C-alpha cells in the first residue's frame, strides 16, 4: 500500500511539474523578439545575384539551396563567386544533380547529399547543415538517410500558410511560395490577383500576430527571370518585411540552432532556476516576464 501511494505521489508531482513548465514558460527569439523570418531560395541560378543585391539593400538574410554539380553550367552561378556572393547568407544542400530523391536507391540518395555537401563546404568554408528537397520530393526513407549525413533541417514545398515551428526539422513545411501561386498559370490575371492578395494577407497576419511566429517564404530567383514587374514586386515585399523591431531576421540553420538551444535549457524542479548548456544566449518568458540566460549560465527566476 505504501509503495502504491509513493508511486501515485511521484506521478502526480511529475505531471504537476510538467504542466507548470509548459504553461508558464514560452520561448522567445534572440533579443526577445516574437517573430522570425526565413527567405529560402533554390537552385543557384544567375538571377540569385540580383536577389542577393535586393536582400542586402533591405538588410534581409537569405538561405540558398544549391546544386553543386550545376554550378558553372548555363544559367547557373559559377563556383568562384559563391563565397563572396552569399556572404552573410546561408548556403545549403539541394543535392548534387537535383533528382527526385524518392526514385533513387539509398546509395544514390547518399551520393547526392554527400557530394553536394562536400563541394559546397569547400566553396564556403563552413559546415553546410541544411537542405531543401528537390521538387519537395521526400519520404521516410529519404528522411532517414539524410538524418545520418549531418543534415539538421530539410525544407519541403508543402505550403501551410501558417507560422508554426515545425515539430520535425527534417520535414520543414514552409509558410508559402513567393507570391503564393500567382503566375503559375500563364495569362491568368484574375487568378494572379487572387493569389497576390493571399500572399500579402498572409504577410500582414504574420506582422500583426502577437503569438510566436515563423514566416518561411520560398521560391526560385529564376522565376523572376528578366521580368521587371516580378522584380519590382519582389522588392516591394522585401521592403514591406524589412526593419520590423519584433522580427528576428535569420538564416534557417541559425533558427534551428536557437530552437535547439531553447529546448536544451535545464530547469530546476520548481522552476526557480534555469541552466543554459548551449553556446547561445536564450530568451524566454516565464510567468509573462521576459528573461534571458547566457551560454553556460545559471540564473534564478
């Protein structure tokens, strides 16, 4: 009987402790910001030069998923410019040759990831740890393979039109494609107008929300091509998203590292102390009051 009572006490105490932690503690992004913006572009075509120029103009940060074996071929960037062009931005895996990964064997998937990652790391001189699936093509086998090859996040093309932090970084579903689905069908101005309205409505919802939110917009610079109207629209939404004091502008891998650092915080049983074992300063709200804890630091709440 005593053993049963002891077990019940432990269970009740454990549940109460977990409830207090989840209900009273809320992650914030660096510097106490409540929103994060990711701009994610694929393939590495020559139009990335113009795209990066626009991002730099508005102090935005991009993540660029590149196919190393296509660099230097027609309409693609050349290898010698990669490090300088993407300085301050993130370079990420997009496979060596851009195949649909679910059609490949495990060995072929490994080849596509390893060869791309190794060559990109040689070009940028830092560990490349993220990825976007070509065509968004993935399944459980692909996810299992890349998880063993140093890939810490992988973006799909499954638009959610939401702002949630993904539960599985290797199945990272973005908010939406650039311009939503405007221009997907040629010569359809009515549908283009509907999609552009949705695009800006989603951005407005992100900027206005009081909840923790991540806006992840993806696309390809080649979609703008030589169309001055599309480039003007790109600059318009870049400017619209820039210079918001409550937005954390970041590389996708930086957001992953930060979220992991938050998850690794160690709270005391009664939540009066917290230890940060990571190398990052972490911000959070506890009982609606903002706190921050430095690398290797323990603070009292």
